[in-house]
């Protein structure tokens, strides 16, 4: 276990160039004290790893130090060939590059691992968009991808919900979520998110920029989406749910609302229970509740209960005979 962890620490530092002790502890699923002992052991073994002290401190490898990590397990080799990223690479104009990279990896693998890797590629495929929707293919996706890779500033004309804006941004990374591509870019030294399909015009400038230290794209995206979910569900509602409503709530609610819903353990004579859940605006909350049909009743807040009653009355007037 420890040998595997030391190799993992070395791989992380080689890939990222820098990592803090808490980040290494989280990645390796151990406590900080264990990481400190591991770092000491690696230094004693002659690996040129050094620490940077202070609030933003962490660990780095000596510049230019590389090592060959050839100890791939069969599962690790197979995972490299999960084919879900092939479509994303193709969207960015890198489909042939990715295929060439996979072929080089295959040729370097022992025969015992090669067969499993090929089986993985032929049996598993990731289709990112949700049902009844298509992946976006933004016009400027390859240009944005190239600017991200080359550390070049870009000037964009962007359609936001506030209107059309023109900005010069420093592209840090790209994310594909539910078939849509997003650009994470630095503006005034702060990261911002832009939907690439809303970029109306783009100019790649002949100006390079310095990335902001060890910027972690995945961590930024996770925190950004969590904040968006919280902001979109900033209110609370109290409901009565039938047994059917409880059973099917996962299908009627957003993943965030479902995960944050609190159910009472007590039920009435008919099996109904009390539930509290985060909701968004009055209109969106009403739409969420109406999905339950007659399997839910709003108790609080009164304005949401009134909104649902008005919606039901309006629907009744449409369908009256």
C-alpha cells in the first residue's frame, strides 16, 4: 500500500508540478501526518523533492526531474482507453492526435495489458448529452482550445443574459458538461465561466499570459457548480409527500434538490410524511411541485402554496368542458 502511495505522490507532482500537503492527503486518502512521513521517505531515497513554506506552500520536484513509471496495472491500462473523451477531442480538432497517442500507448504496452485495453475501447462508450438533446458544436471551439493550450489571450464578443459584452480574457481551461462546452478564463485576476456557444466573435491575440500558480480546473469547476446550485435553490419549502411522492421524488426533482431534501421519519395514517427541500424562484419552485401531481401538498411558504393553487386553477379552466 505504501509503495503504491509513494508512486502516486510522485505521479501527481510530475503531472501538476506542485501540490499542497492537504491536496496530496485527499488524493491518497490518508492524513497529513502520513503525507509528511512519505515526503521525508522520498527525500531520503534521493528523490529531489523540496517544500515551499508559507500559507500557499506545498511540494515540488526539482526542475527537469522525470522518472518512468512503468508499473501500470491491468485495470489502469484499461482505464486509459475509456473512449468517452474521443468525441470531445474530435470537437476540439484533436481527434487524430488522440488516436495517435492511444496507438503509441498500445505499442508500448506489454501484450498482457494490450488485449485488455483494446477490449475496454470496444465495449465502453460515453455519450455525454442527456436524452433527446445533442452536443453543442460551437463554431470557435478549436480556436478556444488552441488559445488555452498556447496560453494566449483572446478577445471575445459574448452574449450574456445581460446583453452583448466584449472582453479580453486569459483562457485557463475548458469543461464539457451535459453536451455543452464552457471556457474558464481569468478576467481581472479572477476566474470566470463562459459558455463557448455564446461567443459571437473571437480574436486570438499574439499575447501570452502567465497562468495563476497551480490553478486546479477540476476544483474550480466543482466549487463553481456547487455555488450555482446553492444560488439557484436559495429558498426552502415544506411539503407533505405521499408514499408515491417519496418513491418518485428522485425523478421529479433536480439532483441538488433531491440530495438536500430532508424527510421526516414520522408518517400519518395514510403514510404521508413531511419533507423540507431547497427551491429556487417562486415560478421554478411551482413547476417543481406540479411534477408531483396530487402526490404532494405545499405547506410553507404561503406564497408558494398560493402560486401552486393559482396554477392548478388556471389549468382547470383550460381543461373545463
